[in-house]
């Protein structure tokens, strides 16, 4: 997708009610204070994020995102990425700019997982994320996609 100019992208992104961090990165925290972010805490954060996106983009309030509503969500996300990462101002994200966006998201996730703040991710700090990845893989292999918030 290409916007004709950055002002269009800014206008679309300006309609968003969630901050960049809230909209695009799970807000992970060690809710139970045990020094790690567990798979359960990650799954709870994912559900909260889904609920926030549903509340923001479900224009007809039917509890699901239609194809049109999903498109609006994707367009807003792209517009936001353009504002943050379109370093050459051409209204598109180059391969390098997309890589920068991905790296920024990964870095934000690592900071959240580093509960003790030592700058290193221990096995204990990454265990919850690994467990979630394995659960998601097993659901995909078995043909289950879990709770879907979106419909066609």
C-alpha cells in the first residue's frame, strides 16, 4: 500500500486512539510478581490487545471485525509505521524500513521480557514466550486456530 503523501498517513494514524506501543506491541508485565512473564500472562496480554483492537475497529459493534473493518485496522497500522519508519519520506516502506520496524518491535518485546532489567534474557525470562510459541504451533498443526475475533 502506498499513500500519496505523508499527510494522508498522518491523518489516518491520527484517528487512532491507542498509542503506538499499545496498538502494536503486547503490553507484557509480570502481574504476579514472580520475576518472569509466564505463558498465562502473555496469553492474557494477547486477549487484552485483541479486545482493545475489537473495541477500536468494530465500527458496527457486532463483536467481530468484518473484512472492511480489518482493512481499516491494517491501513491505520501501515500509516503509523510510515510515520515512524519511512525515513526517506517516499510514502512507502522499503525493505530496510520494514526491517527497522521489525527490529524495533523485537527490541520492545525484549525489554518487556527482561523483568529484572539486567539487559539479558535468561531462560526463565523467555520460557513463557517459548511456551506460547509451542502452543500456537500445535494449534496450527491440529487445524485449530483458537478463538477468532475476526470473520470474513
